[in-house]
C-alpha cells in the first residue's frame, strides 16, 4: 500500500474553455487559496476524506479547445453571463489563472467530421498530434501522472462495428482512416491510454466504453470511467424512483422536459447529437422499475437560460385501489456548478487508483454517471454504496498493511 502522496498530478481538459471546464479551473484555484469551501465534492465527505487523495491545490491544469481565447477570458465571460462567480474572485486568483492560460492550446482535433482542415489529415496523424500534446504537457510540468477529462460536445451515436471488439481491429480502423466509424471521443481515449494517462468521459459520447479501448486500458494498467455525468434531473430520478418501487406505488408515466441554453444545449438541439443523451436519461427508470411505463424525455434549447438549466418532471402513479395520483417537481440548477466538483472528485480518485496500481473501469464511480460502464445498477444509493465499500476496503488496508511499494502485479478494479 502506497503511503504519502507526493506525486505531481496533471489534468488535461478536452473542451478546456467550455463552461464546465472553466468553472472547474476557477473552483479548484479558489479552493486552493481557501477562498471557498469544497461544497459539492463527494471526496470531501467522510469516509472518503480519510483516503490519501491528492490535494486539489496540487493539480496542474492544461487542455485543448477549438476556441481561440484564454482561460482568463473564458472565466470573465462566465462571470458576466452566469454570475456563478464574481469578478472579485477572479481578481484574487488571476496570477494562478494566468499561468493556466499558457497550458491551453487551440486544437482542431475535437471534431474532424465538421472541420475541412482535419478532413485532410488521417487518423494516424491526429493520434500522433494528440499524443504530442499530452507528452509535451507531461514533460514541461514534470508530471508523475496525467488524467485526461473529456468535456467535449456531444457526438452522434456511434455505429455498431465488429472492429470495436478488439484492440487489433480497432487500430486497423485507425490505419485505414475510417472516420465514418471512429469518433473523436474514441480517438482521444486511445491517445490517452497510449500515452499512459487515465481517462474520464463526462460526456454521453462513446469514449473508452468499447471493448477495444478497455483492452488497451488494462494492457497499459490504467484506470478509466464514464459515461455521461449525472448532475441534475437524472440524479433526482435515480434517487426518487426506488422510493416508489419500495412502497409498491406503480408509476404509469414519468414525463420530463429539460431546458438549457449553454453550448451543450445548443449542440443537443441537433437530433443526431441528443440521441445518446435522451436514451441515457430514459433508460435509468426502466432499469430501476423493471416494468413498462410511458417515459418521455425532451431537451429544449432556450438560449436565454445560459448555463442555468430547468427540468420539469411529472410522475403519474397509482396506489391502493388503483387510485391515480401525481407528483411534480422542478429542478433549477447551474450545469457547471453541479458538474465541476464531481469532476474534481474523479480526478482525485483516478490518481489514487494509479498510485495503488489499479486498472480497468472504476465501477465505484458509477453514482457519478447516467450510463456507467459495466454497471447495471442504476439506483443512486446502491451505486453510492459501491464507493463506500471501495473506500472502506482501502481504509482497512491502510490500517493493517505496511507500504508495499515493490508490488508489481496490477489489480483489476472490477475484481474488487
């Protein structure tokens, strides 16, 4: 068991100038300067806070985006538009924020399907360029480990391809420049694993969920997880639906309307981009309840809302004597404020897993996602129990085992 944590950890953000990533950066700097409390961070709750997790103020941020502005400019935009943090706070963290400006590069790799310049490059060249970005950041900052976080816009749903089943065949797709099958999120995960980085996919995109990339992660002894962060309406669904189930109240219909106005909302306004998100939001109820119901979910783009999203849900259920009843709720929250602390949590757990020689999907992080990899349980509290069990296991080892820095056999996280 590894003892003191003196490792130098980097964070590479794909979509580094978006609202979530910028809020994440601003929040981590504010926490590091003790200008704000780590409210919303699960890793700061007991017993998780007893683990030897890396400190937020030690994280070194970099990343890439298709926008050509600085992190400072992106933060000022959010401050003026969403008012989730003040200009006074930005002034206090400006020296640290300015340093991060130099670590964020303009990148055209994010979505070659809509980029004429990238159409001229083949996938092998794009992988090489992506790996160079990661390796340069690692070398310049002398990092012990780099966690890659996918915060890019939603992609079209991945096609089914037998080549996704094995690493060898997936690499053949890359060699053959099959841009019709290989999505940007897959290629970013591939480059991350090839460069020795752990990977978190907070988007509904495929990322590392295909068997070929899971094979590569285990081959290189790297942890990863995803997909599709669970922050708002779906979080409430996965906590509330089990209540109806345990009280034997039969849900006939659960209707949800989601309204948001940020770039995520704009992108999800395209039918081919919102398919995966809608499916993830709808599937959790079917999984928890295990009986048919009318379950319609809509996502509406409302530009004036900005980063503040509103979800209205109507639950039509019947009780004793088949009497119909209704519950309604409205969830209003800031997308980035809900997401940023969870990503900080997962950065810390990813680095912890690497330091403890763990590889494969981090199932104990399932409560953070709508569509968790290799986890069938969708109810929030049983998912959270997985994180507690993982934590207690490590705390027990911490108390009973001497450091074993010479251990070389990797542990598959899925195996406990």
